[in-house]
C-alpha cells in the first residue's frame, strides 16, 4: 500500500467540497467519519491442522440514501484507514450515479495467494458468521474487490443463507450467474470508464481513434480497459504496467499477446524484450490518455503530476491522485475523470444485480450495457456542468454533485 494515508486524503477532499458548498459544521462533522466500524477476529483451521486468526473489517460510512454498498478486499497489507477511505468513496460513488445506496467497505488482512481453496472458503464463511447480524439485502450489501471473486461471494451468500434458513441471493453482488449474478458485471468497471472517456473526448475534441493510451495497472479493470479502448474507439495502447514494472512500444502493443505473456510469467515486464519502465516513467510518456487502474492510493502526487503529458486521466482505481497532484494537473490543463465517477460502472451494475435479485427477473447483456451507458453518460455531464458552474476541477465537481445529494437526504430525514 502507499505511504499516503488514504482516509486523510478522502477527508481532505471532503473538506475542500464543504468549503465550496458552505456546509454547516454539524453536517461536516457527520460526513467526516463513518457511522459504524466493525473489527472481527476470524479463526480458520488451516490445511496443516493449525488454527490461524485473521483480522477482518467492515466500515459502514453513510446510509442516508439507502443500504450500505461496497466490496470486500483480501490483502496482506489491508488497513482500517484504507477501508475507511474506500467506504467514504463508495458513499460518494453511489451518490454521484444517483443510486439509492450508501457506502461501505470491508477487508481481511490475509494473503490469498498463499491460501488453498479450502482455506479461502473457511475464511470467507467465517467472515460472514462474524458479521451476519450487521449485513443483509436491505442493510449492507457487499461485493468482490481486490483478490476476491464470484466464488468467494457464492460461499459468503451460502453461509448467510444457512444462518437465515432460506436462500438470500440478494445478500451481495458480483455472484456467479447461476446463483443470481448479473450479465455484464465482469467488465462493468472498465466499460463504465470507457463511456466517461468517450464523453470527455467529445468535450475536449480528442479523436480517440488516433489517441495513444497508457494503462497503469494490468489487473482486472486495466486489462479489460486495454481491450475495450481498442474495440470501442480504435485507440492504440502503447504502454501497460503491473506491480513489477511496465513496458512501452510507441507503435502499439498487442494486448492479447501481453496478456498471454503475463499469464506465463506473472508480469508484463519482459514482453518482447522491451525495456522495463516504472509507473512514474510511464506517467511521463507522450500519450493522449492515461488509464490509472493500479490499486495504489496516492501514486499521482506532486512529483509525478508535473511530468504528465496526457490530455485525459481516467481513474479506474480508487484514490490514485493526491490533492497536491490534483492541483497541479488542473493547473496544467489535464482533464481528470475522478475515481468515484470513472470507476462507478462496477457498483452501478451491482445495483442492477440487486434489482434483478429482488424481481427474480434477469436482463440481457444489451439491456445492462444500455442502462450503464445512460447512467454513466448522465453522471459525467452532471459533474462537468458543476465544474463549469463553480469553476472547479472535475474531482471537486464530482464531490459537489455527490455530497449535495447525501446532505439533502440527511436534512430530509432530520439528521441535521
């Protein structure tokens, strides 16, 4: 994880918004901290017969607009501050998309890469046993995040169903299709980001068919984005990175071949013998678009931001840019599509999954994509309009749109 405290960064961004909106101190005090933080100890019998105790978290930030919503991460360096920050950003993410949901987030300190399938299942079921009274289809609806997937969601849903004595498919989203998952969920984050990139390109008069693109983070969202930006717009991906470094070819990369190389070697580094680059070096490349999909908060800081030559940064990851980096990018005319707008496709299709679970009626892939396109496009333009009205950058504008909605709900409900 980054040395930047992500929750302090989230609070800084919120305070900036509070000044713009001239919020009352009581309102600010409510929004600055989570409504509830839960820490649990999860004993797991390992394959070798020993018992290990893992620490887990669930942070429920704000539910003024509806049930808490947010993923569960399995990461060896997970911290409560990271989970707090992500739960805050989920609150604003759901709000900026106009979803009837609040924000939450969960995590377990573990290294899933070193655990067997059986150990992961026992850990996942143990997490639900520890938390089941605090979550539910109309209370708090988790989802997959870093190093968790549909299978883990299925185990969690099954454990919750056993405890409740009935099927509870609506407990969480990101499930396999056979147990109530939604079509379009796998690439929803990247797909939603591409819709906002398309609208930004129209605003900035960028021809995406001629654009050169760098992708920071070649994981799930980044690899989907690399494919989609070519398929949807005809752009050329010239650089990709992962946790071990990056590669660059000014003439363009064969993304399928890069994926194949990574599957074999566990990294994009070494593809076709291209020189290894750092993320910072990739940020400084002569490209038109940077898609920031690496899960490292605060990577685009005051040292990196001045080197950026791209016209647009799409933040598919959470919190990639520090407040200092933001100010520099805005001053230099770089159009940032902020994280909780750009990467909101995932939670939007998760919301669609919740709706489908409630109705027990499931939509076609075309229907999901059409609804997602409409939602992401409308939200992008709402944020763009706020940036012009208040003469502020896009992140500040996204906060203005999102926080306004949450505050209005709090006031209507009589919280303040």
